[in-house]
C-alpha cells in the first residue's frame, strides 16, 4: 500500500533530527514498556507481522505523522483486536471487556526472555521454484505493484540495480498480510545513489535492499 508511511526520497518534510542515539529502554514511560510487552503477547491470535505493518500503513495520515512510535502500536493493536473479534466496539466504548478472562500466570523477566528466545523462528521456506536471477544479474524494480501491502519502496520503482546475494525462498509479505503464506525467492539488490537521487549524490554511495522475486524484472 502506498501511503504516508513510505516517505523515502520524498522532499518537503524538512531535516531529520538526529540526536545522540536510540533511547534506552529503561528511559521509556511505563505505558510504552507495557505496549512493547503486549506486542509479544497473543492479543490478536492469527495476526501476522505483515498484517501488523499493513495496519500501521492504514492509519489516518495526520495521525501517523503526529503519533509517537508506541502510540501507533497501541492504536494498531486496538484495530487488530477489533478485526479478529477479540474485542468489540462496545468494549472499546466501555473501556473494558464485559466478561474478562483470567490473566495468564505472571512471568519473571528471566522466563520472559527465555520464552522469546525459544519462540524465535525463521521466515525461510522451501520451494521447488528455481530462482530467476543470480548474483551479478542486472534487474529493474517493477514500476507498479498490485498489492495492498508491499515491501517495495516507492523511491526505487522502475530503476535498475544489480543482484548482490540470493537468500533462498522466504514468505512474501504482500500475501502474508492477507494470511496466506507464499514462499518466494529473496535477493539483496544494490542501487547506485546517483540512480536513485540524481547527479548531486555521491557516486561512491550505494543503497542495498532485500527484494522478493515478484518485485523484479530483467533489466
């Protein structure tokens, strides 16, 4: 989906303020820590990471630009719970569910860390489809993508790059946002900065993107 989230290469928003570095997790507000913790809980069973991302993309543009990072997460989690029937709009208006279930047993920090480590999984998948491209091939990013959700940024569409690596088959985000797993070959593609940003760019600079096979055509 092309929307306010895809601002790469778009002018008119002013400079990006770069401070001393990422904020330490311990410095977050308590509600932000809770929002992060909720993201690891099954608050919306069956929801995929790509549906989560697509939900953020569907936010009202003014809200997307105004909300803080975890405000977006909270708003999106509310949408996902409504979407899958975990809660109802009446529950939202009431401020709580009418018949709450018992909370799960409390976990220690050590148990939580171990649980996250054990639940880590890969999006790599097996496929009988042979890769269409090899390292060194010249490719062009598709100019148009017919999908509600995609990981192909607008600033690279229609432009030529070179395949740097092939990573085997991985779940295609475009379909995974719909709850359908489709394995597709994934490549790292390098684009010259001059190709992307024009002659004012440093000719020594490149931008590399991990792109699925259906995003590409032969150059």
